[in-house]
C-alpha cells in the first residue's frame, strides 16, 4: 500500500492553495493573481495568463519493519565469516 506525501502547492503570489472538500478546481483568493488550480491524479496544475506550474503528489512505499530474527539473519548473512550451505 502506498502512502501519499502531500505537498502544499504555492501560487506564484506565495499564497498556499487549499481545495474545498470534493472539488478539483480552485482559484487563488488574492485579487489580481488570477491563477486557476486543477487537481489531477498526478499532481496540481496551475494555469495563468503566461505561466503553467505543476506540483507533483509524491508517493512512497512504507518500509517493512523487520522483527528480531529477520534482523539477526540479515546481520548473519552479511558477516565476513559466514558458512555456506554446501560446506556443512
């Protein structure tokens, strides 16, 4: 399961953009800015008169948590003096 790390998109005027619940589009609340923000599955798109800005939504896989035995076996396999199975 992937965990999404949310970057807050910043408008060109420096205002942090917030989207209403259930909406995929928003306008910058600052007068004179005029940026239109759209939220897609890959990130946030901002379109203005002369600029287009993209802010990605980054996803990362959570790290597996090893128990004590798995940590021991990983340490044992990585040591220099390990025995091979065919040397028994």
